[in-house]
C-alpha cells in the first residue's frame, strides 16, 4: 500500500502537469546503516513522487559506496535529497521529506520544473547583487507548521542565485548537529555558520537577516 492517498495523487498529478515542464532529478543518498532512522521511508516517498510525472526521475546512491557522487554534490549526511533541474541549484533535504516538509519537496519540484520562483522582483534584484558564497541551514521538524515557509524561502533564494546553497535539516534525525547549532526552537536558520535567526519570516525580512549576517 502506498503512502499517498488516491485524492492526494490526483491533486499532485494535476499540479505537476501544470508546473513541471522540464526534467527534474531527485538525487537521493541513502545508507545500509541500520541506525538510519528514515532511510527506507525516504526512498518510499520519493518513489511515489517519481511515479506522478514523466519529467521526474529518481536516482539512488549509497552514501558509503558512491563516494564520487557524494563528493560531487557535497553530501555530508544521510538520508539526503538533491533536487536538480538544468543545473544543481544547491538545494538539499537532509532527513525525511515528510509531515509538513512534504509540501516543501513538492513545491521545490514545481519551481525547478518551471525554472522560476514566485519571489518578488525586488527580492530577486537584491539576491542578484550577492556575490559572496552563502550557505543557509534551515533546521526543522516534520510537525512544525511554520517550517516549510522558511525552507521554501531559503530554497527559492538558492534557485535565484548560484552563490547561495540551502539545506533543510530535520533536527530530530541529527541531534548532535542540532545541538552544535543550539537548535532549541524551529525553524532556526543558520547563515554561513556565523549568523542565525528564528521564525518563518516574510521574504523581505528573511533577506534582511541574510544581508546583515553577510555585512558583519
């Protein structure tokens, strides 16, 4: 039995038909590690999503064995998913894309499939002016209803500017990592391991926090 209900599949098929006009690769990194909390479930979710549209293709790699691919995409832990279109946009999911974060996965696929985001033109212009490398880490939990907005904003920033990379990190799956970044509430957005802020801010305020961290 699949994870998606029939009515959900129907809705997603229609959404992908409207938006996914170009090939989208779901590049997933897993492991045979028995301690991996959601490796199996993550693959099941992605396989069901792949079946919804002919332009979506799933590629599976082993974190421990496929070291060349791991290095190519800069994968640091598993399970991990990269959403790639005509290029690698630098957007990753570390942890299972389930719960509220399933919507982030679906909307990211739509953006990559369209080759565009719905950010305001003013935001796009300011993003284009960023010339230094930016790495955003967005810590979330699947039960957090506000987290997808933060993930989506960070991922949109990465789609708009090649200098920006953005990771969704499921805090419960990587407790030591979360502790090292003092994650006590989500969403927590870490900027270049230096600055941070919390909350699902509007895109303009989100951008102000990123720019302030870069200008320290």
